[in-house]
C-alpha cells in the first residue's frame, strides 16, 4: 500500500463501500486521517447522522483507520487485493 493510499482511501476500511464513501465525503470525511482522529463520541454522532445503525463502532472504523495509516494491510480480503494492485 502506498502512503497516499493509506492516507486517502477510506474504502479500504472493511465495511465502507462506494455508497458510504460518498456519504462520508458529503459529511467532510475524505481520508483515513479524518476517521482516525475522530473520538468515539464524534464517530457515533456521524453514524447517527448517516443512519449507519451502529456499524462504525461494530466495524471498528477508528481502529481500522489507525491500522491502515500505520501501514497494516486492510482487514477485508477484497481490500487487500485492491491495496496490492495500487503498490
């Protein structure tokens, strides 16, 4: 995974697909750093606003974003393949 990918591609978080990526962008969340820097309370508020029914906590978005920024591979196999192609 390249540094640019680890900073910008929120869809590498397991559970974030194209639809949620668009919703996040409309809410001003456009990078992994944005997600990693959210407090659990702010993420819960965002979850409620986007009507995600608790998936941000259940899927550990903050932890996943922090892992990806640290250079770990994505959790989902599909995203692992996507990250490998970008290298």
